[in-house]
């Protein structure tokens, strides 16, 4: 059992949460709405994964970095965590870009 990929995912998620907390971009700006958005995003992507697995499109490879813990056939423990990271990264990046654009518009109006 290797926990390399799982550890990398957890460190990445923690990093995104710290960045989000520092700038109050997503989860710490509106926690209930953000949690619901994350849950819906992860759930939809998991449904896509499960459909793809059932059609034989997705399969677990032989990566030595996976923990070996399977939540379902061809669905490793790391997959939902990756999807969580992907959704969190997308929302934090989106909110950061929105904030930057808003500040630029304000500066242009004032200057």
C-alpha cells in the first residue's frame, strides 16, 4: 500500500483551503453555498466516472502510487478526493479572477 498520491491530494486540498481562507474567496466567504456547490460538483463528476466505468471507458491502472483502497470496482479512494480538489481549485481560481477583474474595473473608473 502506497499513500503517495493520496498524500499529494490531501496536501493540495489543504493548500487550496489555506489560500481560500487567507483571501476569503470561496468556502470562507459563503460556507453553506460553497459546500453545496462543491458537493454538487463532486457528485456530478462521480456520476460521470461511474457511467464511464460501467461502459468500460475508465479502468484503474497499475500505478504503484495508489493506496489500493477501492470504493467500487475501478474507483479508487483517491478519485473522489481528486474530484474535490478539482472543484475546489476551479471555484477558488474563478473567485480570484473575479476579484482581480473587479478591482481593475474599479481602478479604471477612479483613475
